[in-house]
């Protein structure tokens, strides 16, 4: 029995060692990023530090960054604006579609459901060239609408919300609302939306983070400087004009990451429980 | 509920069309039509700033099959996906078993899980730029760290051995390794969470009866946890493969947007971008590339399902057959 406990102790020590290593591995790149964003190029070149520089240096780096056409505030606002509308459209219309599929028995319902499952499997790059050419034809390149409108048909969100509706919504409630004289859309807005709010919140977070992080589609579609999103600006830090401004480069990267870190530190429990909500049932 | 709708019910059911209308309209305009259009364009010669095109039949596909850069990109994508996926699943499997182990009774599990998942939420473009700086030459933090440990690259220059910092992005294996590492770093926490959800859903009575029969923890892991996780692992494998075939932001931004060094970290998606939006703007060929990648993905998914599906249903009749013989 003694050797059994000793073995368990040994295993536990080993497991903790590995956990601490992986913990550090997850933190260190972010930590270096935040520290170096507050240091000068000379300090960064002199060696690794685990302690931050000065506020004055942050102001200097900020200045070095923005004076070279890196309009952080504009990019920040653009990303926020896009993520807001993409999330709102995606979640609202998906809830509508999921409700329509769940409650009404209309011709073509099964076909539509099958179609949604099929779209889930198709990689996005398959339609990209056609999408780009189509947007060019109807003069929607360089327009946020080309990014926002497609979110109205978010197959994954519909799938997730329909599963949620199936588990929670009772038809008696809908019938009661109808008997009380509420129209179909009024029932949806005043009865159904409040009931599915937890699922909408979970889905909104993932949509929001997804749109915030989306680099490629806006990078290809948007060409006007003032419409650039934050990831598009970050991409510019590769360029030669920043070559000597290491502190500025780190600061620019940090600006796109810090909002997510702050958000995540408050919502991690909710987000982690949301990951497995959609994908796997059982 | 299942009976045929009549009268008022049928009229009410028509409202369903109003609810699904926005989805259907947007899907057909912005997703279905572009997909069909991509297929169409793959058979044309659309390139450059022109907007007119003529049909050229299978020309683009014939070119694609013989294009060493395309197959090189396919190879790069596979290598970097494999280098990331094998350790990702392996480490995540071990971690999820440990974290779910009641006998080990680990502390701070929630915090650990939250922290290792965190990189998954970060902007991939920013992560690429961050690692580009961290592995920078000659004074990036990784080089500073290695030099501090006394690790240098030794080069012979003018007949003398010189110690130099590592120029990671000039070296094929190092660059591919860095891409794979970033992908692993961003995704293994996600896999841990998925696998832990899978372990939680395994019925406790299975373990209880195994323990009553005298099974130790290694046996319960080997004969209960792993077989029961099989569907979840299959799901993770297929979604990771489909995602891996689309790998773009990290290899695109880590070096020169063309997969340097020597196009060896150029994935199929980066190649598609290079063809369509740089140089000749060969949209038709890029469309052919996306269809090629799609076909490869489908074939792989089918192979995975064929070899890894649960075939106990198929095996049993065979056993019976052998017995009767």
C-alpha cells in the first residue's frame, strides 16, 4: 500500500511539472509581447527582460507607430464596428432561421436542414474566388456590406441554436402566445428571444471574436486605408518603415491582442463551457 | 404532431417561409452562387484586370496536375499539419486523461485549462507577427535566450569558425517547425477541452464495474477511456484536417507572404492567394486550385472514415461466419 501512495505522489509531481511547463509556454510569448511593447529598441536588443519599461517609452512607441500611418484608433473603431454588425446579423438571423425550422412544418424544411448541414462541411475557400469576382461585379469590394451581409447565412450558428431550441422550447408556450393574439414575429421577439438568450450570448462571443480576428477576407476586399481593420494594420508591421522600431511593432501587436485578453479574463469560464455546447451533444 | 397539417395549422406553417427567407436569400446569393461561379471560372481564362473571359475547357486542371508548385504547396500543408496534429492529439489525450483522473486529484485544473486554451482566441495575424519578432534575426528574444545558454550557429567564414545567431526563417525545417509549433500552441488547449467533454460523457458505471472486476487505472484508460473516445478523436481528426488544409494566416504572415524560405512554408491557401491577388491575378487558375484542394480534402475525409470508423458491426458477422465454418 505504501508503494502505491508513493507511486501516486511521484506521478502527481511529474504531472504538475508538465502542467507548469505548458502553463509557462502559454504565457511567455504574451508576456514578452506586453513587456517589449513598453521598452525601447535599444533595451529590446540588449536582452530579454521580465519587467516592463516606462510609461514614457509606451508613449514614445505609440508615437513611433501612429506617425507612420498606423492609425490605431481608426483601426480599432473599424474592427469594433464590423464585429458588432457581423455578430448582430449573424446571431439574430440565425435565431430566426432556427426558430422557423424548429416550429413550422413547411414544404422544403427537411431539404433546408440538409443544406445547412452540408454547408457546414464545405471549406470557405471553395467559394472565395467566385465570391470575390461577384463582389467586384456588383461593386461591393471595399464595402463593409460585403463582409456583413454574408453573416446572415451562418450555418454553424443556426445548427447550434436549433439544437438549443429543441432542448428548451415547449410548443405549449408558443400556442399560448398565439391564443393571446400575438403575431408570429411578435411571439418570436417577445417570447422566444428571451428564452434563448443564454445560447445567443455564447454564440455572440464566438462570432465576435471570430470577426475581430478575421484577417484574410477584409485584407482582400477592403482597399481604402481608412477602412482597414486592426489585423490589416498589424500586417503592415512587417514592412520596412518599422524596421528599427521594435517597441512600436510589439505595441501594435499588443493593441490587437489586449482587448481579447481582458475580455477572456472575465469570461473564460463561460467561454470554455460554450466550446463544447455547440459541437458535441451526449 | 406527425399527422398532416390541415386548415389553420397549414396557414400558420406558412410563416416558416418568412422566418427562413433571409437565410435562404443570402445563402443563395453570397454562398451558393459564388461556389458555382468558382467552378465555372475554373474552366475559363479570367485573369488580370479584364472582366471578360472565354471558356478553355480543362486547361487549368491540366496545368494544375503538372504544377510542381501546387504539389509542393500540398506537401508543405501536409507536413506542417502533421507536425502540429500528432503532438496536439497526443499531448491533449494525456492531459485530458490526467485532468479527469479523480485519483490524481489535481489542483488548479480550471485555471490551467483556461490558460492553455487562451492562445486559441488570439488574432492569428497578430500571433504570426509576434512569433516573427520573437524568432527574429539576429536579436530576437529566442536568439537572445539561446545565446544566453551558449547555443550558437557555427559558420565557417574566411577559413575561420564564427559563432552566429540562428536565422530561423532562412532554414526550411526551422520555419516549418515554427509554423507547426504556433498551430499546436493555438489549438491543443481546444483539443483538451473537447476530449475532456468526451471523457465526462463516458458512463461512470463502466469504470465502476471494471474496478469491481479488479482493473487498475492503466487498464481502465486503455480498455474503456480510449475506445470510448474514438468517435470524438475521429471528429477532432476530421475537423483538424479540414481546417489544416485551409491553413493561411500564420504561414502567410510569418515570412514574405510567399512561403519563404524557398516556398517551403507555402500552403495551398497561400498559393491560391499568390495566384489570384498578386502578380498575374490569375483568378481562373486560383479557382482551379481551390477545387483541387477541395477534392483532396474530400478524398482524405473519406479515407479517414473508411479506415477509422467503428467497424465492430462489420467484424461480428465475420466472426460468426468463421465459427459456423
